[in-house]
């Protein structure tokens, strides 16, 4: 699907996918918080400290997955493939 606006960045595919994943999670969090705020504006604030804190923590979690855990899993997968071919 063609986007309305394109930003050309010279980034590896892995970083591009991580950024997209982070943006997707942030949009889901903002929409959820907005809907909670609309349902009960006394109990839920739209941009309060806890909401901002959860956005930061979720962003750090997604970044940790894409740039640390995903790298480790890729290396383990590559080693498994090498062990399979070398034992044949």
C-alpha cells in the first residue's frame, strides 16, 4: 500500500522494522489511553506522568527486543544451521 508521505532514510531493514514496531506500539498505547480518557475522564488522564512513563518503558522494551534479543536469536539460529550442515 502506498503511503501518503514517505521519508527516505538510509537505515538497515532491521532498524527500519524496529522503528515501525515501536511506532505501532506507541499508536496503540495512545489510542487506548484516549479511549479510556473518553470513557471516564475523572479516573483516567490523557497525558499524565504514568502514561508518559509507560510510553517510555514500552519503547525501551521494544528497542531491547529488536536491537538486543533479536540479534541474539538470529545468532543462535545461524549456529544451529551451521551445526546441522557440519554434522551431515
